[in-house]
């Protein structure tokens, strides 16, 4: 469709006939994501608040459909790039966010850690060095004051504010640690997301890291006690690394709960729609 034809369609958004509006909106949506930049330009030049609102709604629908498609494609991979998965979650709220910008920000954090890192050090000492960089030097930490903020699940917001929830802080920690060649992975505990250091050296036992508590190191016995306090039956998944899909799914579920807590039920339902899309009819676990 030519630009002038799209412009003519947009001009009909101020029509008083509801059927015409519905037809026009359906036609614009059928054009797909390629029409978004044009709609954004039209929004800037249009002085009618009602038309601007309709354009905003159309842009959101198109961006949401694009996200649903991208997220479904990411989940179809055997093991998608974790940062890309977290970027997709963040684009729900920040559709113009660039993945490359996140990679650059992460690269700078990695560089700060690399300057002080000692590959030959004992695993405990490696963790303590990384803890020092992330939590003391760079001042990353738990967002205890606003724990249910949706921003805690958005990796770009966490990088900017240096505050996050257990899973976003663990993702940041894990991405930096793995770039340092540390065998650090996520562990999907009930009500808490943690990390495990699990190397190939059988002489050194696997241990765990709580990024939400400034990288506190703890043992399997501590997890045993935690599970016992929750009065639930222990499962092997509570002790072993989970895959990237589980991390992104948990981030999406956190986002649903965050929007519910702040009373934004429309956004909560939209994120549930994303979960249904990637889980293809399975229980979304909420």
C-alpha cells in the first residue's frame, strides 16, 4: 500500500460512524508492523486528541502482536539467548528498547568485573570478587522499597536504576559471571530465584548464591531448611540449574503479579496472553 493510501486511511479515524472506524482500524492492523513508523508520524502531526488516542491504540496492538510473534519464535528455539529473552520481556513496556544497547551496558559491567577478576582464584573467592564489583562498587541491589514495581522485571530498568527483584538481579549476575567463564546458572526455587555455582570439578561441591542478598553464599542444606519451612515436598529442580525458558517464563509471571498488585489489570491480562501464546495451551502457572 502506498503512503498516500495509508494517509487516507488514517484520515478516516475521525469519522463519526463506528462501523467505518472499525473497518479502518482492521485494515490498518492488517498492514502489520511496517506501518508503525508512519502511524507515529501521523500521531505527531495530528491535533485531534480522539484521533491521537485511536492511533496510540493501533500502535500498541501492532507492537503487542509483534512482541507475541518474537516471543513465540524465541521459545521455539532449543536454548535462546537469555539477554534477548529478557529484552523481549522489557519491550512489552518499552517497545523502542534496542537489544544492542543492553549488550553494551552489560559489556561495561563485565569489563568492570574483569578488571578485578582472578580466574585462578577459589570459586568462593571468585564469587566474592564479583559480589564486590556488582554490589559494592556498582551499587546494584534489592528493590525492597518497591518490590512489586513492574520495572523490577525489566532488565533495562534494572540496569538504569540498579535496583531489581531476585530474578532480574540473578539474570544480571549470571550473564556477567558466564562472560567471566564462571559456571553460574539460575535455580527456580519456590518464591525465590537463586543461582548455583556448578563446575565440572568433582572435588569442589556445588554451592548456591543469593543475588537478592548481595551474593550471599549458601549450601544445599540451607535449601533443605528453606523447603522444610515452606512445608513442600523437595524436588530435584529446586537444587539444579534451570533453562533460559524457565527464567523468562518466571519473569513474565512476575510481571503479571506486579501489574495485579498496582491495579493495572488490563496489562496483567495482556501479559497472561503472552504466556498463553508461548505455552500453547498449557497451564500458565498463575
